[in-house]
C-alpha cells in the first residue's frame, strides 16, 4: 500500500510554547528571519474577557500542490509518499512557487537564495524517526503519520475527530488537519492586524495593511435644519474604529497578535517585463498580419526598423527576467531541464523560439534590403515567415496570463479576461512605438492610416476591459481584498492617476484634441501602462495568506 503522509494538530492542546518552531530551525538549520514552522497568535474578545488562540502553521503537503506544478525546473517536487520536497541545488530562484502557495508556506532562503519550506523532516522519516516538531511538542499536540494506514495514530484520530483545513476552496487537498481549528486563525482576512505584533513592528513593506481599521472622526456637517450629521463610514467598519488604549489597538472582537512575516518577492521587474514583451510581441504581430492579409504595403525599411526595435525590447525583457532571479547563474536550467506543466518553462521556450524565428525573418529581409538575397525570393517566403512568427508573437504577449493563472496564492490574477487584456495592451503600446518610429522612418501611407485607427481603438478597448474586469464577482475574499488594495488602497494612485488617467484618458484626449502631441500620447501610454501593471502585480502580494 502506498504511503501518504500528513499532519494533524490539536489546537486545543497547543500552548504556544514555540518548541516546534525552535526544533524545526535547529533540525533544518533554518536562518534567522524566515520560518518553516511558526505559531500564529490570534486574540479574541475585549478586556477583561480576552482569549489568545494559537495555530501551528507550516506547509500543508497538499495532495494537489500548485507549487510543484508552477516550478519550471522540478526543484519543487512531490514524493511517492505524498511529501512535497524541494531541491535547492537546481532552484533558479524565480519565486513562482511562493506565488502559487495559498498558505505562505514557502520562503526565499537568505543564505542560498533558493526556495525552501517544511520538508516533513523527510531525512528523519527515511530512517524511521518522527519529524522534529512532533518529538519536542510537550502536549503531544502534533501528530504525523501515514494517512493510508488505518492502524496509525493519525488515522485513528482522524476517524473520530472533527477536523478542518485551511482554504479548502483552493482545491489543493491540504494534508495539514486541525482539531478545534479556530476560524479567526484559519482565515487570514478574518483577523485584522496593526503595525505591531507582540514582540516587534511589522516589516516596512507591509506596514500599510489592508486590514488595519482606521479611526473615523466625528463629522461637523449639518443638515439644512441644523441637525449634526454623522460622517459616512465604510460598510462593515465599527463606529469610530477600534478602541485605543495606551496607543495600542484594543479590538472589540479579534486581532492577530503575532504571525510570521512574509516578504514580497516580485517587484518592479515583472511590471516592466510585461510592458517590454508586449511591445516586442505586438510589433511582430502587426508585421505578420500585414504580410498575411495585405493590410498595408510591405516596406523593407519599415520592417527593418520595427523588427530591430522589437528585438531590442526582447533583449530588455530577457535582462529583466534574469535580473529578477535569485539564482541568475542557473538561468539555463529552465531550458535544459524544463518542467512542462509550468507556464514559466513554457513561456521561456515560447520567447526563445519567437526570438529565433523573428530574428531569422529579420535577417532575410535585411539580406533583400542590402541586395545580399534576391528580393523575389524573400517576397515569396515572406507570407510563410509571417504565419510561423505570428503564433509565437501572440504567445509571447499572452502566456503570462496562464502563468499568473497558476499562482493559486494570488486569486486576483486568475481572471478569464486577462489574455484578452494583455492582447489589447500589446496592440496599444506596439502601435504607439510604431508612431515613434515613424518620426525617423517614412512609413507607407496605408500603414500610417491603420495605426491612426489602431492606437486609440486599442486604448479604448483596453480601458473598457479594465473596468469590465472590476464588474466580475470575486471568487475569494483574497481576490476582493487585492482588487480593493489596487483601486482604493496603497496602490490607488498607481492605478487611477498612472494606469487610468496617464495610460488611457490623457492619450485619448491628446489624439482627439491635439494631433501634433502624438509622441507625448505614446509616452503617456507606455508610462501609464507600467504604473497599471505595477499596481496589478504588487497589490495581491500585500494580502497575507497565513
């Protein structure tokens, strides 16, 4: 019978002693500042009737682990006995597994710059020993064993106890079960947090919490009759906010008193790469469509200038991707040992293939332009080259939507409209770059006419899809909170003033009211799209999963 290991934690027995956390650090030589096992504190009630609840938190060793599926090099893998393990020697530090984990269980090791997490103490299990946390727990609150063995202690306990798991709606099949698991602890959005924990302030990049309750002040407004009016308040917020005692928040109901702090892993590089690859792919999509369907007269000088620009942006994209890796020297692992279920690996091959076939097409056109190759020969194979390049250019533009769809820990990114939104974004920035090139290279008149329609039309379509995405119902509370953080929280200025105003409204206004300002409209579109992507990438990462 195949073994299937899992954990069972009896929260009614846990005393919050941190013996499990300490034993885990000692056994696995976990560096300071990161945790494989930690104890979350949640306080309920109000003084003097307060209760502190403890929750032992760690990797769930899911039956359907999204971190394994998204890992591009099989550094994260699942053993036959169900344990989710990792191999730091091949990890490229892309941090995708951290975005895929709905439980904040994976961290970046500051010493090895690779992903790491609880391994079920597999090295102990393989020699007949129990995990270190199980051995040291003074209350026998932690059980570990084979879920498929009906005689094991964990199986016998599970057969009689009422248990819960964290985030079952994610479909990961978590195998970390809780007896008397408290809803305030299990659901991150249920327990608000302030800027300080029991022993320390929160890390700087998460000081602005989406769950921090503001203090609402009394209104000085009055009605026509002179009656004082209360200030409007956000739905679900308590009147005048939480009670303040000695400068600290005393919640009427519940607050998180301590939790492991998780750093945000993806920063400005990802939003930048979304813009640069949209330009590169979009330029070649337009060139391909022009050749395939005769949308405009094909001019070699136009093609060479546009194609070279696309290749430059593709080079910038590659540099940004490698820079974002914590182990950039291992970049070739993604090509030499790909894990084909991962859209990170698939995307890498799409971009490499696109660069190769688009570059070859550019060389053929350059050969004809400089009379190295017969112009008739190149004109004959041009439509064939276009049909080959187009699907890879399209893939470069939209594959990120499927990659983000594998990020189970960031539900806001899993949007069915995202591939189409990326396509419209590519159309607007690529056509804008064409307009800039037109200042240096004379385009055919029919191409200029096409761009004059495509540029504002794609901006308008993308603006409509951006707002349409906000009209959809959110599948989870984390998706809703992330969307609110983007539009009304920490990133509201990036979204509204950058993405919407600068990236869409101003370019459209300039196109309509002042045509000579077209270069400024293009620049505004590029900068505004970066701000939008920055808010889109960063906001979900500010919503805790544990």
